[in-house]
C-alpha cells in the first residue's frame, strides 16, 4: 500500500501559521478568482510531493497569462471565426497540409504525455504538456491566416480545414482539462455544441482520437472563459482591504489600558506566549547586536534577537525560552523575524547591565502555551 502526500503550501516563502496571520482562505480565493482558476493554480504551481509558494501575484499571473491570454483567446478566436466565416456551423476538413498534420501529431503527443504524467502524479508536467499544445494551436492560427483565406474564393476548402482543426483542438482540450477544471471543460463543450449523448466526442481515446468533432455541429454562444484580472485595480482593492483590517484591529497603547494603566485579562490573553527550543544560532553579518535564531514552537521559525552582546550562539543551542508567537513578522537587517524572545534587563554585582532570557522551571515541550 502507498500513501501519496503533497507538499506544504507556503505564503511568500514563509510557512503558514495562525500566529503569523498569513493563512490563506480558499473560500475567499474562489470568490475572487473562481474555483477552476484555483484548481488549475494549485496543480500547475506545485510539484507533487514538494513544497510550493502561494502569492496573490502568482495566481493573478497564471490567470491572466495561461487562462485568459492562452486558452481563453484560443477559444474566443476560434469560435468567433467559425461564427463569422461559416455562419456558426463547424465545417468539414477536406485536404490536409503539413501544418494540419503537425497539429494533429502534437495533439496525439499531448494526450500521451498527459496520460503518463497524470498517472505518475506529476500534475504540473501534465498541464505543462496541455499548455504546450494550446500554444501550438495559437501558432497554427497565425500560420494559417484564416482572415486572409476568407478573402480568396480559391481557398475556401483550406479555410474549412483550418476551422475544423481548431474546433477539434478545442474538443480535445476540453477532455484533458475536465479533471482539473470541470466547469471550464463543460462550458467549452457547451460552446462547441457537444451534447452529453455524443459519446465519441466526449471520450478520450488512447491516441487522442483526432477527428471526432462532427461537421455541421452548430456552436452556442457562451460568455468569456476567463476575464482578465485588472492588476492595478486589484492591487488598489487589496491595499484598501489591508487598511480597513488594520484600522479595525489597530489600537493605541493608551486605548488598550484603562485609566489606571492596567489591561484586562482578555487583552493579556491576546498575547500568545509559548515555550520554544533554540535549534540553531548564528551572528547576523554587519551587526554587533543581532543573532539569527532558528526556534521550534514546535514548527520551525526564524527570530532575530538583539542579544549578541550578552550571549554567544554556542551557549544558546538547546535552550528553552519563552517567545511571543503571534507577533507580526518584521524584517531586521533583511531577515524576516517571526516572533520575539522575552528577556529581563538587570545588573550584576558590579553594576554592569545584563540581559537574562526568560524561561520556566523544568523543561516543557516546544509549543507549550505559557499562561
């Protein structure tokens, strides 16, 4: 028996954590970008078994480039030309040229590679093969120049063949995309006039089975597959949301304390204090005060602490300390610090200032909550 496990999703190369406040909300992503866009991004962006990094910029780039520009434009250009040049009816292919055979062979190659990579759980490679064929079909349009063929009475059969091959390419794409983007595949088939009863048109054969699109099929008008995301507008909206969230959460130190300078139990419990084990420590280059610590709480995270004047990296290894685990990350000397180590300022017998790391009696497990 085997258990196939995917990797972890990081956010901007940082591990997701509730305490860091960088958890991705799938339902919100679906609302903003669509379920099929999210499904495609997850399978295309991650090499199965390895970790991957999520960012809003990355999912927008995939939607605009792969889905809107490549696949979306291929579909809209193809059906628009069939509608305009052949009164919305798919024509029959007549005589094939080298360009047609190359497109057909590329379709068979795509299906074979798609089957193999999907069986091997290499989903990103399977989708890469699909998009190579999408690119091939787009180049086929440019090479064939149907907008010039329509003007020449002697080349109408050639135009019929080009339009048929484009419709067949889209049918083939709808079949391989169905497991990944079922809503998009269904929309494509609906636009191509394919019915559920047309089993030969909705079944993917071993070799791709090129040629199952039925000439004479009437197309149906559908909305755009993937509208582009306005990057500038989206960035403005995201910035506005961040400002609103910050305004809702932000409170001045004075407002957190009562008139007597005291805070409530609820306010204290808003600080997530945990036991952490220092797994490694090193000096931060070009800094006399800072140490870069790798701590376990129990997940690993990096904390930059200004304790280099009082502790050497070697004496900190395996020390159990108390950290603020839900502190907003901050960059110190270019290093993202994901928390704060608690320490007390004191003086030794000679009156020299000393910094003592806070700890607890006994050894609690890393991640234990301090209350």
